[in-house]
C-alpha cells in the first residue's frame, strides 16, 4: 500500500468522524428550519420544531439523524415550492394580477376568468408534432454525413417550439376578463382595457357543439358607443353575461355596499 | 367532527399504530410512530397534521424526558371520536382479520371504550 493511500484513508476517516460529530447539531438546525418552512403559523412551527428536535435526539445513529433531518428539510422545501406554484397558478389570488397596473377605480376584483384549457390544445399539438418531426429529423441527420450544424439547427428549432408552448401557457393563465364592482377589463398579454359597467349595451354568449360539451364559448360584448368586443375560449360564458348585465351584478353591488357600510361603522366605533 | 381529507395507506398505518398503542395502554411519540408504521418522518407528520386537524388525535408534551439531557417529547393519543372513527375506517379498509392480527379488537375495544367513558376515564 502506498503512503498516499494510507494518508487518504486516515484523512477520510477523520473527515467522516468530524462530519458525524457535527451531524446531530446540523440535524437539529435542519429540522427547526424545516418546521418554520412547512408551517406558516409561527407558534405552531415553533411547537413542531421543538418536537422534531426531540425526535432527532431519539433517532439512533449520528449520520441517520442527519439523513432523517434532510428528509424533513427536503419535504418542507418541496411543500413550500408547491404552495408557491399553486398560488402563482391561482387566478383568484389577486396579487397575481398586479401586472395590469391596478387600472380599476377600486381594487375589488369580483370575478376573473382564465381562458378555457381548450386554448392550449393548439400550441400543445404544435409542440408535440414539432417534437416528433424534429426528433425524427435529428435521428435521420445523426446517421448521415451532413454534419453537426443541421443537428444543432434541429435542436434549436425544437427549443423554439417548446418556447412557443411555454409562452402560450404563460399567456393562458392570465384572465382575459376581469370584473370589479363597477367596471370590467379585457386583458390581452400585458395590456388591459377598462370600461365602466354602465357602458355595456348587451352581452351575448355563444357556444359551439363542442363548446357545450367542454363548457366553453365566445362572449360578444357590445358597448353603448357601438364598439364590439369579442372574447374567445371563455369557460362558462353565460356567467359573464349574467355578471355584466344580469341580476347577479346588482346583487353583488348591493352586497359590497352593505359590507363597506358595515366596515365604516365598525371603524368609527 | 371532521374527517381527514384523504384516506391513504400511510394514514391507515398511523391509525393502526395509534390503535395498537391504545389497546396496549402505551404512549407513542413521533419517532415510535415512524418506526412502527415503517414510514418516513415527513409522511408520518403529514398524517399527524391531518389527524390533529380533524380532531382524531391530540398531542401533549411530557413533563420531562426520562433520559437526562434530552428535550421533552410530544406524545399522541386518539380522541374518543378518533378511536371510534379510526376503528371503523380500519375495519372498512383493511378488514377485521388484519385488525385482530395487528393486536386491536374492534368490538372489544369499542365496548371497553364505552365502559371507560361511562366510568369517566379520560385517558
């Protein structure tokens, strides 16, 4: 055995020994961190942190303590990421609508529609077809002498196709119609056009046969100024009609007014 | 009384451990449950969160850890509602035979629970 190998063995042994000595300490820190990451209520997180520290002390084996703690930490981090992702995708979370720059006289958004998933079918089909076609082409080019340039081009084109799908998805998750207690907005990309509800002349919801089965349709909004607005792929389009010109809006307005009055009374008291 | 949102295999495992502990008059904490249920820590604590939220179990701290220098542990026990519902759930999902093999006796436990509650025992 060479001297280098002996030295390596000694150093590795020392490192493992040191690592296992700090493992319990590190494990306790990790589970406490995981508890505060996992639970939003600080009091409950503190209780759980103490409990998990006691659990780590019960768990035999220094390195096993660390592995258990890593499990808790990974799980807490995954939970946090999941929550953030769901909040990001949740269109009823009004914080996500800040991109339109608060165009409303009030910030009370009562309803927000996200386009129906049918809008994603075309980009998804293009993405799949592109993947299939470019994958086949890459396979063919790989077996020929045409060189790496064309192969690189294929991969770039494939990334472009995927980019188109991702862009469509990001656009899809934004609501095309927002209704507040006294106005409505049509959102396209990062631009929003806002009208007062009083400007609405009529609203018509149309559904094709497929739309009736899959619960989506087109909404035609005619304003008193004569302007016509058409919004496609709206889920449950009759609800827009009902909200914009039906009795629902009157009831909602009355409810908002009552709540505001109640809040004002509560604040003055 | 509410019920845990999702009935999963880890949830049934944890209930089985808690029922067995109740049957044997033992106290169980997180690490014991993990060992006996043969489930990972995050899985067990996810289940405990749900059970505690549904008020099927309650947690309590021991006054002092019997081993010197160690922090106190948090123990878990089934509430009367959790005991009845947990047993019913296990019988429905895993059958009475497996339940008996695991050490808990549904009918006897329910009867004994009735007696204990009638006697005013609050475990």
